C-alpha cells in the first residue's frame, strides 16, 4: 500500500530510517510526503533524494499558518517550479478552516481573501506544470475550493482527510476528485458515513502522520503501517476482503499520482 498523505519531514531522521528499513515488511510501497513551506520543502526534497524508491515528494504551503509575505511566496513558487521534474504533486495547499474558526471564536477578525489569493497562485502553478494538487479544505471551505479548481481547470485534486456536507461530497464525486481516509475511519461515525457514500474508485488511504489518533491508536506514534487498519475498516464497510481493499487503494493511489 501507499500512504497517500504524510508529513514525513516532521519525523526524526532516526524514525524515517526505521520506516524505510521496515517498509517492505510493513507492506508500504510509497509515501506521498507533503510540505508546509519552503523550509519544509527543502527537507522533503532531501528525504526524497535519500529514499527515492519510497518517498514521493509534494511541495506547497500549508494554509493553517500566517499568509507568507509576497517575496517569501515568490521564492517558494520559484523553487517549486525549478524542482517540478522531481515533484509528485503540489501540496499541501488549501484554506485555513481551523485557524479561522479559532480566531473567530476568540472574537478576532479574520480575513480569508489573502489565503484565497495564495491558493490561486498554487493552483495556477499546478495547472501550468500539469501536477495534481493535495488539498486541505473541509466543510464550507471545500465549496470555495471546488469553484477554484473549476476556474483553473484542475481535474486531479486530492482532498485529504475530508469532512463536509453531502452536497459538497456529491459535487466532488461528480467531478472525480479523490479523498483519503485516515485510521479514524475505525471510530469516527462521520468518516464512516462518508466512506459508505464516496465512490470507491476515488478513495485512497493516508495517515497524515505524525498527527496522533484516538480510539485503538491512543498513545501510539503515528506510523505508515496504520493505513492497513484503515484499509480493513474500509473493506468491512463495503463487504470486501482486506486484500481486495488493499489492491483497490493501491491502484487508486498509483493512478491518481501517476507513480
């Protein structure tokens, strides 16, 4: 299987070396390693060079942080363009749902438009480079992002760890956008309901590591091998064998990312 979304650069070198050494035993054939900013991209690129058979790099700017200064954004976009040949996808990019919610709950004003403008710069770059995009866009933000994807004529879009209303889910599925399930598919009813609804041919598995999980994973460091648990839960929901689910998820991920 392939972990379709992991923040590999946030792990220690020792942990990454252990993951790479154990990958075959753990049934892990690839890690789509997303990035947060230029510093993060640099580390992701170094890891992809160190483990080329395993690490599939994605370069972008995570939206749950302050908007970058114009010069900083220009440097990042220029760097990505220079490294496009070795890049699997543009990501992680999107809109800051959780940051905005936190600020608004605290009674602070939050301006979303600058984040939309940053996102559009990355979508334009992805369209120019013919690369898929890895998206952080949940709930009402996903509707905005769907409109932007249509504006920039981007068809290969991966909404990672998605949550949102049924009308948005149907819009995404109709346009062939992919989503991915994390290990929380074992214990989150909202996610299990989405798994019932979303077309199986548009689904991948991810860990979003090192983000920690609850339920049976409480207190455990997040590891790529946890996608096997997500596959088992997804198989159970659809009445498939675990082996069939793994084959479907791997094929979907390879097809979407062209790896």
